[in-house]
C-alpha cells in the first residue's frame, strides 16, 4: 500500500486556501469575505442568452477553439478596449476559465527545469501549474511601500532572469494585493522579456476592475505582441465565476501550442455559456463603467470599515480584493488569525502568506474580498469591530 499515492511534485500542494476558507465559512455561518466571487448575478442579457442557448439545443461539444461568435466577440473587445488586433481564427482560444488557459500555457511552453519569473504573493494555481510542468518558479517579492502600495525592487527582478528563464507569468491587476502595475514597471518587465527572449503570459482577469490608474496590457508594449499570451475570463467581468469561460489571445504559434495542450485537458467546455458570453462582451461601455464604479464604491466602503475596525489597510487600486495588516490588532500570523476569525467574530478572510515562497514577507497580511452586497460588507465590518472592542 502506497503511503501517499500523489506524485511528488504535487505533494506540497494541499487543498486550496479558497476551498478551505469557504468551507470554514459555511461550517461556522460566517460572513465570507474569503473566496473571490460576487454574491449578485451578472447582466440579465447574458443570463437570458444562456437559457436560450440551452433551450435551443446548443448542448453538445462546441468547436475546439471555441464557437466562432465568441472568438469574434473576444477579438472585437481586444481591439476596442486595448487596441490589440487578434485574428479570431488562430489567435484566440476559448478555455475552461483563466485557470485552464494558465495551466495549458505553462504546460505547453515550459520544459522541465525551465524557470518562470512571477511575482509573490502569486495566485495559487501558478505555483501548481509550474510544478505540474516540472518547471521552477522564480518569485520576485511585492512589498508594501511607504504609501501603502505594493512595490518590487527592480534589481531583484533583473536578478531573477537568467539563462533558464523561459517565461514571465504576470498578473495585473494583481490578486491578492489589488496592485495595478504601473507603466514604468510594465516597461521594465517587457524590456527584460525582450532582452532575454522570454515569453510573457499575462493574467488580466481583472482588466475591467481598475479604480485608480489604468490597465495596460503588456502585449501592447514594444516587442511584446508576438511573445505574449494574454489571458482573461468572463467570470470576473460578468460576475459568473461558476461558468468557467476564459480565453487566451496571442500570436498563432503560441496559441497553437497552448491549444495542443488544452485539447487534452478539457477538450472543450461551457457549450451554452459561450454564446452568452459573446452577448456580454458586446454590452455597451456603460456596463463596464457601471460595474467598475460599483466595485470602487464597495472597495471604499470596506476599506473605511476595516480601518475603523483597527486594521492597517493597504491600498487596493483594482481587483475584488484589499489586503490588511493584522499587527495593530495584535495578530502576528495570518493563517492563525484567519482560522480563529470565525470563532472570534464570524467573518472569513484569506491569509496571503500561503501565496509566498518568502513566507515572512506576508505573514502579517490577510486579504478581504469586497465583491459582495453592501449590507454583507456592513455586517462583516460590524462583526470585525468586536476585535478591537476587546
Ligand atoms: N487568475 C486570477 C488572478 C484570479 O483571481 C482567478 C480567480 N478568478 C483566476 C485566475 C481564475 O479564473 P477562472 O475562474 O476564470 O479560472
Ligand atoms: N479567484 C478566486 C480568489 O482569488 C478564487 C478562485 C478559486 O477558488 N480557485 O479568491
């Protein structure tokens, strides 16, 4: 009998922190500001289109790269928002969420022992995808600067590149910190990719959730269009995280490589949701602006409440998330703090130290999701106030 049948390269990975914390919230009846999913539905036009598609019998395998109308809608969206041109036939691939696009890109493009430069804290599936490929992660640490924004040391980034670097895996707007990488930072990252002839895989699932500053797709920077796989997902933009409709865009040789792997992971998914996401992508700009403004209001609401409850709140410029320092409340370890939070006051948050290799850099930081109804945020804050009340 095997002690642990799991392959060695996956043994460092337990249950994801999101599943653990959502289960804890359910078990304890806590307000769940852990896992990032909205508690309201996305645009009704999109939901109706999915119902229609099911009734119209669009329930069998869609084509491998995704249905043509969705690929066309993705290409149009890329052009209209980011001035990026992709051919829907060959440069656009529909995937089972951004998660599959990331996994397929890493598995398709990295040989064993190749190095992948990423920023920590990193989204948990990055580390797992890199491990599955037998590649090696080279994280560069984001640290809170004097103004409460996360920053990295450019020399640390330069030093992370070497002869084995194959890929940069970049997430902006960034989960869990809420950082939106600046033009200067992205220009440096792009110039290192060009200098070292490295592929960029950019996770832009929060592309429409920037509250301060602007989203800059790396693919649009000099020398990057033909070395970048740009990834996004309907889950965040249209509040349908359970649909798992994502996509990857890039030059044909890279997308063809990613497709070769993707076809053996899920082959295809979300037949009836694909036409619905095509409808959603065609919504007027007012939809995107209204969604962003609503989330900005929620960010402000939760941040004010967290500060009031005694946390030191870091700056979130985008995404669904804000991080906070637990030190002023006597916390020293985010994992312990988050595990005891339901019992202490009935709220769930996520410790961000689990997203670092340099655990000490994130030990005192936790993440709250603000993609929730205002009354849910208010209830969470009312409960969290008990922490400083004694
Ligand atoms: N990347 C980041 C940064 C995320 O926060 C998430 C969670 N939605 C994903 C990827 C996964 O996206 P999807 O649900 O579309 O697979
Ligand atoms: N992206 C979501 C978050 O960061 C969680 C997705 C998941 O549970 N894998 O909270």
